[in-house]
C-alpha cells in the first residue's frame, strides 16, 4: 500500500511540475510578447528548456507551454504545431543529454533553427532569406537557451533539493 501511495504521489508531483513549467512558459512568452514572435526574436521562455536537466516533467511541460503560448500569441496553426514540435524535440533530446549540462540546450537551438525559419517563410510569408532567418533564430535561441538558461540553471542548482525533491 505504501509503495502505491508513493507511486501516486510521484505521478501527482510530475503532473504538478509539468503544469507549473507550462504555466511559467506561457507567462514569460506573453509577458515578453514583443520579443517572442516573428523572424527576429528572443523568446525569454526558452530559457526554461534547461529544465530537462532537472526533471522529466519538463518535457511535457515545455511542449504544452509552447502550444498554449503560441495559441494565445495568435500564431497560425502551422506555428502552433511545428514550433511546439521543435520545442518537444529539443526537450526530449535535451533530457537524454542531461548527464552533460552544457549539451542540454543544443537540441532546442538546433530544432528551432531548422524548423522555425520554414514556418516563418511558408506559414507567415517572411521574405527574409531562409539562411538569414535561421541565423536570426539561432542567435535568439542561443541567447535564450544558453545565456538565460544557464543563468537559470545556476540558480536552480543552488536550490535543487528544495525545488526538485526527486
């Protein structure tokens, strides 16, 4: 009985963490909306893509958060689908690379650099050359995922046992 209660508690904690991560992603995206959308962007919420380093709950949390943020931000359906899939790919692969903290942001940066320019070109009709859009997206992702994400990781590492008890 005790083992089943612990398992249920673990599932509840996972769902709660994922929901909190999704909510924070949405709030940060909307709070910084002028910088969160279009060809030249630094989506501050992408700093949260460092969270797969700490918890598996970050994977669904980031995915759901990105879906909701894109929908609330007025994104077209292709952006909601493919932009969110880029975040999901980054989170899944980032979680697999968690043994090396410095590798965790790379899959998100790469996935967004490849996918987002295509969405911008073929979904939104951006006339900027694809390669240049990819550079813009990559720079924004590096700022978000590496610079802001690593600052977040430093803070979280200090409070690891308080925030992520398991």
